[in-house]
C-alpha cells in the first residue's frame, strides 16, 4: 500500500520532509544524467525547491542539501558502476521516497537494471552529525511486533480531551478531527493536550520497553533484522553530514544467533530507551506523538547509534 506524504503537517516537519525529498530527487536526477535516462521528476524538484526556499532560512537549508549532494556524487557513481557490472545497464530510476513503501524497503531511490534487478538507496542528508531515522514504526506495527493493544489507552486520551474541551469552552463533540482542530486553535487547550498526551506517550514507551525485553532471543533478532532491512541484499544506506559520507549495506548488519540483546532506559529519558547488542549500545528508540501536539496516533523512531 502506498501512503502519500501529508502536506498539511507542521511547518518544521513539512520543511524537513521537503528537504529530504529535494535531496532524494537530486540523486535521482544525477543518476539519470550519468546513464542518459529521462528524468521524470523535474516538476516535483522545482516545487520542492520553492517549498524549501519559502521556509525560514530557506536559502541556507537549500545550500546545505546542495553541498551534501556534491559530497555524495562520487560514492553513488562508484556503487552503481560496480552494480552495473553484475546486474546490467541502468534503464530506469524510480523515486520511492515520496510513497514510503514500508513493507518492501526503506529505499528512497531505486535504480532498475536491464536484468530487472535493482540497486536501492536509503539516503540521509543531515545538517550536522548523526545518522538520521533508521525506521519509523506506527502504533499498529508496534502492537503487532510486541503483541499488545493500546486502543483503550488511546481512546481514553481522546475521551479526556473531549471532556476538557466541553468543560473549557462548552463545545460538545466526539469527532476526533474536530477535537484536534479545536486544540490547535486554542492555546490553553493545546497546552493541556500536550501534557495529557505525554502521559500516554510515557505509558506506551514503558510497554514497548517491557515487551521487547520479554521477547525470545529469536523474536528480538527478527525485530532488529526487520528495522534494519537487512534482508534486502540490494539496499545501500548512505549517510552524509558535516563529517563526510558513510555507507553500509544492511544485509551485513544481521544479528547473529549468539548475540545477546537487551534494552534499557538511559539518561533519565521517559520516552525512549536504548537497545544493546553484546553490551554495546546499538539502537536508540524514541517514542513520539506523530503530530507533535499530543493528540494523535503514536509511533516510534529508531536510530542507529
């Protein structure tokens, strides 16, 4: 199933997504130029360029992506020249990032070869240091992997908000879309919603931490192998930041049968935890509200340490 990006998100999130999309399309355009393929996303690239420029510090943001793009070009060419020798010439370039195909791959850009095989790129362009989000798991995925239901808690969060709105401004509605709009427009209600949502955010984080540690060794390995996409032998992860360019293949990061895996909270965080492999901190988990105002579906962002 293809899930399109919601362009009505907050300015910061929309700007960050716009920058990422812009960078991915620069890579698409570069590959097309290298191997004389028609670039099909010129209109998208132009719109994204204007979108980023319209944001605060837009020129600075765009310059960052263009500078990072210069850094990444030789590495992209080196990988593809090697892949062409194994899979045949490149005949098509596909921008998959816009559709966020979670079930298949975290790839942002796919280069298709004459053999019908693909070379996939998950690309992370970052301002300073860090590795970017490795995976973003929605609540339904967390419930499936960790075998629990957060529905009652989620329903209570909305019920509490409904009652608070009714008490505060005498508006009686149960429709979540309307409740959300009311909270967004009323500073007092918004602050209350954030505090209320944080309570449920902490609860979800504690549940996931406990459930992860209660998984069998095999289940833990399966989960980590899923979030790293290590079964996709055609996928490359490329991270570019102020330190340079880092590249790895997730297929090389499969957890082993002998690996000891555990998770625990660190640094006093109540909405995150760290997963250790053989006593080495390897993944950082952050439990989030997806829209940043405390009244939305929940998710977890996973980072490689």
